[in-house]
C-alpha cells in the first residue's frame, strides 16, 4: 500500500487485498501441480523400465521352456526305442531257447534209437551164433558160445555205460546253457524295468505336482532289504549246496579240474554253479601266476555256524 491508498475508498482497498490473496493461492496451486506432474512422470518412467524388464524375463523363460521341452521329448523317444529293442531281443532269445530245447530233444531221441538198433543187432548176432551147430573138431578149442555170450554181455554193459555218460554230458551241457540263457533273460528284464521306471520318473518330472505338508517320507530308490539267511540257504539247489560243502571240507583252495575230479561233474556245470555262489557272496576267487583260477569259501567258520552246514 502506498501513501495515496489512504485516500482511496475502503471497498477498493479490500478488493485489492482479496485479489492479492487469490493471486498467492493460485501461484501456490500451480507450483504444487507442477511438482506433482514431475513426480508422476518419474513414476511412469520407472513403471516403463519395470515392464521392459518383465518382458525380457518372460521371453527368456519361454525360450528355456521350449528348449527343455524339445530335449525331454528327444530323451523319451530314445527310451522308447531302447524299450522296443530290448523287448524284441527278449522275444528272439525265447525263440532261440525253445529251438535249442527242441534240437536237444531230437538228438536224445536219435541217440536212443541208435542204441536200440545196436542192441537189436547184437541180439540177432547172438541168436545166430547160438543157432549154429557145434563143429566137431579133434583139437580142443574154446567154447565160442560162451565167449560170444561173454562178449555180448560186456558190450551191453559198455553200451549202457556209454549211453548213461552221453545222456549225463548232454543234460549237463543243456542245463548249463539254459541257466546262462535264463540269467541273460533276467538281466534283460531288469534293464527293461529300470528303463520303464526312468521313463515314468521323467513323465512325473514334466507334470507339476503338489506335495502336501503331511506327505509320508519316500524310501530312496537304492534302498533294499536283505533277505534272511535261512531263505538264501533254502533257495540254493542241491548241486550248489554240495559244492559249498566240498569247499568247506577242503583246507586249500580248489581249481575247476580238482573239483571235477572230486565230484564227477563236468567243468561247465561246475563253472555255472560257482558263478552263482560267487554272486551270492559265499565263494571268493583267486588266481595263480599261471592263470589257473582257485576257489575257496569266504568265511568258513561263519558259514558253518550261520547255515548249520554239515561237511560231507
């Protein structure tokens, strides 16, 4: 206000004061609005940066998911091809075993027919020799009927012994081959089962699962319970038990040849039973510098007490 404002009317002075106050309020309002607009622009820039970051992460996650999907699909295809291959191999092996059994049965029948023909031929020869009249000879000669009968009896004994030995050898070889084929079949079945379990685990990993808080604990896939000792002993066959008794009764380790001499079985049969005992942990293997394999019981006294083995 100036000096001359004293002389102005009061209404004019009040109006000027009001205008001056309104001007101050409007200026404050514009300054507040300007600061709000600046802060709003800053917030919008931050939101744009955040949206850009989310978009980039979404693209990377999408690409990773696509790559993982393709890799999993490839692995599942490989596992399916392996399962198909193993299944066909198992079927082929079964056919081979059946064919081998038929061949062995045919050979046994042929041996029996040959032995029957030899026996019939010997009987006819013996009858013809008995039907011939006795020749009158001045000099004393041996009784050919007795000699021929003796020879026929010896031949019959030798034929029966040869027949039994051949049957024994053929049956032992056949049993050893069947056991080897059965072991290969069990191995193939175990591989097939493990591949199927792996495929199921991969399928479960692809599907998201919700695990409740009170879910029970799951055993590890490598967790296994050992069978009781009595069950293991009861599952052993008679040849395995006899072979284990023989090893326990001997103080020194034995070779395949020595065991064959003591038992009378072929080396192939002994090798099959010895491999089974080694897998069960009853027998340990060692070798001489010449390469000859020796076998002995892992813990002789412990096995005697735990299995109540009687030495033959």
